[in-house]
C-alpha cells in the first residue's frame, strides 16, 4: 500500500460525515507506518477505546471506515479467529461493527466482523507478528495476503451496501 496523507485519509471515510472525519484522531506516527507491508492501516482511538478505524486503497482510491467495538469484556479469554486475516488469537479478536454508508447507516444499520483487536492483520498475514497460537496452514505467504485482501474488500463492499451475504 502506498503512503497516505492525513488529508487523503480524512476524505476517504465511507460511513461518517465530513465533520466527524475531520475531528477523528489519526495515528500520531502516520509517517512512520510500515506502508510497504500494509494492506490496510488500522488503529484504535486512544481517547475512545471503543472506536477504531481502517483505511485501505481499493480500485486505486483510498477507502476508510469507522468501526465500533463492544466495551463488554468476557470473563474468560477464548480462542477466536479473525475473519480478515484468519489468524487465531486467545482473547485478541473483537467484534467490530461499521455503520453502513449512506442513508442505511443514518438509519442505524450496520455490519460487523470479528477482527484482530490490534488491527494488525497485514502483519499477521505476512508472519511479521505472531500470536503464539498459530495454526499450521498450507497457504503461502502470498496466498495469505491475497485472502486478507479479498476478505477486506468483501467487508468494505458490505459497508457500502453492495453485498449482504
């Protein structure tokens, strides 16, 4: 993924108003991100831990979404699998919910997916970050990266209302 500017990220949001996009907190270390190793940049809002964001480039243009997570904590960590990168975690996967883009989102409709809580899916898919509970796969690194990209594109299509399955 190519490096994105603050302006590009703020104008890329599909499911929030321009005012909300202008006010949201971007990562402080934006210029220091490992852009060449990212299929998307994901981050949590340090001032609102239940809010998260991700931005990627699809169809040669930046696309970003606002996500919310449940603040409810389970009493016992469970082994879960991220629906984007298919990485297994013990207690490191969260249900993240995105309001749909447009009128459907303003009416309260949303779509959710179980994702790595730290939103580091591109690093897990590349083997650059480990969880300690890795399940052996016969896929190559390139196949894992392609699967991540396809799953991400599918999720963003759902946010845009283009897919409901």
